[in-house]
């Protein structure tokens, strides 16, 4: 039985020993199939069979069929090609409607789209009549655009009110897709798969080559679609069941077939942007206090620990791993929800959603991996998080994935502990006292609020559980905040190696807060 409760576009590679990431660049790059699918899933079974057949043959890159006039489009002209909302598919037959993206500019490899209606799949043909060509794009009407096909699609639904069908999901570029819930604005992206992210050999970007969308009914609350993925190392069949709402949810099922050995298979990857925040030492000459789509990585481990890692914009690429077995969830979060924390009327970072991933089957031993890439500004996606299983996927093998991912504004409902609301650090020296701190010492404060802390009076014996790998912790203490909540503070006397610090609040030998984890690099200051 199905669970059914239910762009920013980026590519990266190594160039001259440096990791390059940009949201406006796209890289497109055996066992017997599972028999766990029901008889009424014949379309999904057919896509699985196609994926397996692809994996059994040498990889073939898609043919270049795009007319030259579309390949040479610049950004401004491409934006002048717009899908006509009056041509939206299903708009008078269902609360859901479908709009398409034109190929061209960076979208050089079209994808095939099909609609499944009355149990029959039919191709969705490209038609220039579906688009308006304005400004410089008007000259495209003089050319034969046959073979253009589609770059991707977006889905609409009356998300915020009954009078207007809001865009809530976009599939565009490689295996990227983005979703938003009620009163949210697009921020981070998710992907079907990540392969060898941040590896010296370069990242491989699997791409969805073909989609099948089930035509939704007149009273549909969710929409289902299938996708065929292909890449030099792997092919795969995906099923997405998307339910828009306050928390827009996507149930993901996939069957993967490996052509080659895969060194690092990133499952349920989330891609985001962090330029600077409250704990950033280096910040641009900018009126905005913070600029980010996400401010931290949250994990719910298999042994029921909640871990919070604030994000950074490092001076060089950094990869962090968090070992676990059968994780209960992880996600990139945007905890700062107050406009005053950003002051950005256009970008509206306070409306960018958090996104949470929940395994729907046991993932076993492995680790959550966090990649932080240097970025000079907010035009680049520089944060990636995903799950990597200890059990590698080798050539000729298959693997089934099943998980739920959804947007949210606050925290996962099962998170009842105190939460980190602020991370700050600075020189440990006291003004006017030259010997108040040793050279290189840093003062850290971590403030917690909410959850279990709300019922703890200020006179209760809350204690600090703190440890570090490398460096020395000095003067650790816990103080009740006058605004409610608690502050953990300490000094860190760093070594010449990165200091990995963990702390949490305890009462009567039980944790009353999540675990704050931070790595201080001696070259950061």
C-alpha cells in the first residue's frame, strides 16, 4: 500500500582545483526489478523495465535536437518566452493545472512529457501556440521550432485561496525540483539523486529524461507523476505523489540500476544557499543583516538524538559527515522567520521554506553528509545535504528508495526539545583587561528556547553537557535568559586543528534541548 499521506538550478564541478557552483548552469549528464508493486502500477512497472534495460546497455547521451536559434538564446531573451496561462492543461477540469517550460538558453536537452488518462499514456506534443514570444523573443516566430520539445513543467493548485491557482512545484533541469507550501516562497531545491558530490573527480548529475503525469480528477487533492532518470553511472524509475498544502509533501519511490560502481550515492539531496548569517565574521557591505535560504542542518538520528548544525560560507570547500544507522529524518531548515532578520522586500528570505526528509523504509547504517562550498554572493547555491549508505551501489546492482520530503515553516512535529535560536561568537577578551583571555580564544554563546524548556523555571538546575574534539573548552556555564529560554556559553582555546564542539542542556540527567554541533576552524579568524 502506498503511503500517499501525503528552480534554483545548480551544477558543480572542479576547475583548476576549485569547486564551482552556480544556480544558472545545468549539467545533464543488475538485478531483477522489484516485484513489490501492485498490478495497477503497470505504468510504473514499465518505467522500471525501461530503466533496467538502459542500465544493461552502454550509456548514450541524448541527441542534440534543439534548433540553433534556441541554443543561442541569452538569459534576457529566454525570459521573454512565456507559457500562456490560458493554455494551461486541465485548468477547467481539475483543481490542478499544468504549465510548460520552453527549451533554449541553458536548457539544451529537452525532456519528453506524457499524460496518462483513462489508463493510456499519450505524448504531450510541443506547440509554439502555447507560448507568447515578447520583445527580442518575437523573432523566434520566424523560425521552425519543431524539435524544441519541453525543458520541464510546473504545477498549479489553489494553495493560498480558492480564487487563484498558485505554482507549488517545478521540475526543471537535471533531476532538480522545487516545492512550496502555503504562504512560502521558493528557496532551496531537492534532487532525485546526487553522485560523487564535491569529489575531486567531479560530480555527476543524473537527469530526468522523460515524465508521465497522471491526469488529476475533478476533486483531486494530490497529483502523481513518473520519471525516467539516466546518467553515465545509473538509470532509475521514479514515482512522485505530491500533495500541496500548508506543508506540501512529496512521496518518492525509486528503483535504481547501476551501470558503473558508484563511489558516493547521495539519497534525497537538498541544495540550498547560505551567504552570511548571524555568526558570520566576514560579510559584504550590505544593508541586509542576513542572506540565506537555509540557516542550519537538522537531524533526527536513529537513537532519537536531535542535532543542529549551523551553516557557514567557508573560505574553502568543507564536507562534514554525521554517522548514523536508520535515521528518522534530516533537513535543511530556515529557522529565522522574521522579516527583521533579513530586511529584504524582494527576496523575502523570511518566507523561504525549510524542507524535511523522512525515510519510509529502513536505510540502515550510513551517514548524513553536509557540503559547504565557498560563494561570493547569493546567486550561487553552495549548500548540499544528503544521505549516503555504507552499502555501496556497484555495477549490475539495483536499489529501491522510498521516502517522504515536505516543506515546513517551524520544526518537525515530533521535535519536542529546546531548539537553538541563536549562535554567536567573538573575541574572548574583555575590553580594558589585556590579560582577560589567551591569544586566539573565542567566546561562544548558544541560546535555546521552546519545546521542553518552556516548562522549566529559571531557578531549576539546568546543566551543560559539552565536549570537543581538539581544542580546550573553558568557563562553560548555563544562564537563564531574561526573555525566556537558556544560554550556554563557553570559551574555546583552539588548537591548530579544527575544533568539533557538541553541547546540549540537561536536567536531572535527561536532555532538554537538541544537540548543538559546530566546527571552529583555526584559519577562520
